[in-house]
């Protein structure tokens, strides 16, 4: 079961994402499920034509996913800082410093790289929204 803090973060990102027309345009051809694994806790992000339609807690052996980002909680929290330090500024930076791993269909990720990177970076703004609440 995913921690409530990360679940809340993804819900805030979902609300922020669906209000950004440029992200919806970037992801217009992206209809996939993405695995985000943090310290062994799985979350599935279901996208449909660029919209995040569902955030599902795992684990689930029945949920197919196209690609996955796996990292530890500290790395993800540092990634979501408003001004992340070097290595934590990018999903490939996490991989390079050994704090993250990308699995699955890398071609689908690369084809939609800008969309996915900008979606994950929404957590930096969602942090401010959580603190205000």
C-alpha cells in the first residue's frame, strides 16, 4: 500500500495536470499505464489521451504497465523540491546517480519524454499547494 503522503501528492498532480492545456496537447497521443515504485510501494498512473484518469495503488500483478520509474522515497522527495540539487533535477539524473531505475518500454518513454518529465515535475508545484492546505 502506498503511503498517504505520496497518494495525496499524485492526486494534487492530477488536478494540476488536467488544468494545463499545453501538457494535454503534449500527451494527446499518450494512452498508457505507468508504474511508479517508491521503496517497493507501487502506484499505477493511468493516462488516457494525455489526461491522468486514475491513480491506482498497488501491488497488482494484473495491471499491465508500459514503463516504470523506480526510486527511493528520499530521492523522489528531493526530485520534487522546488529547486532540486544536481542529479535530482531529472528522472535520468536519478538513474545516473544510482537512486532510480527505469524499466519497461523505453521507446514509449522516449517518444513521450517531454510530456512525462513535465508531468513528474508538477510535484514541485503540488508541494506548495499541499503546504497551503
